[in-house]
C-alpha cells in the first residue's frame, strides 16, 4: 500500500479587515514571516507536496507563495508542485474539501491544502480515526499545520480515514 500524506495549512496572519473586501485581505508583516516559517518547517520535516489545493483569496495565495519560496530553497531540483486555486475553498466547508481530495489522482502522494478556518480545523478533526478523536475540536491557529496520513487511495478519503501524525504552528 502507498502511504498518502495530507497537509492542512491555515493561512498566515492577515491584515485587519478595512474598507476592502475580505477576499482581498493581504498578509500582515507577521503573516509573511509566518508563511516563510511554515515552509521552512515543511522543508525540515521533508514534507514536500506534489499537489497544492489553495483558496484563491489573496491571503491564502500569499501564504502559499511564502511557503513555496521557503520550500524551494532546499528542494534539490525537485519539480515545483502543481497548484490548483479552487473557488470552493474560499467559502466552502469540509464537504467541499473532501470532494476536492477525492478527485486527486492516485499517483499523487502528498497534498497540501491551504485554506481558512473554521474549515481547516473541521477537516482535520473529521479525518481522525475513532481511536484518535477525543470529541474536542482544536482550532488551528493562523499558520497552523496538521499532517495526516492514510493508506487508502484519495478517492476513498472520508471522515475517520487519516491519522494525525504531526501538527505545528509556524511563527516567524
């Protein structure tokens, strides 16, 4: 069986909402540093995505960009991952994320999902097998990462199907 790895990343710290649309909120200075720290942690943990599924909101795209730059510094000539900006990741909930994951080709071993809360926390909690689930949903902080692994093909991803193997909150 092939082990599949799913990395959930809540976007880094964004600017305080102002007179512009929420969709267009940019990362704060701290958020940019935290995105870099998240990418550095992923590189140190040897977690390199083959595919990235990202919300198209400005702060999630900027988070991915910061992560990608940090990952790229030590990638040893590995090709850059394919990136899909999915509109359903902006306002969607767990069901939309599961639908996107079920469409991932089985040749892909590691997927990074960059999104928003409460969805990222919800998906992480839903993925937990019964023996890991405590009944308490822990809210992922900005730049929070949850790493899940499973043996089933992506088309079979469902609640309870992937163990939480690591988690981290990246701070620059």
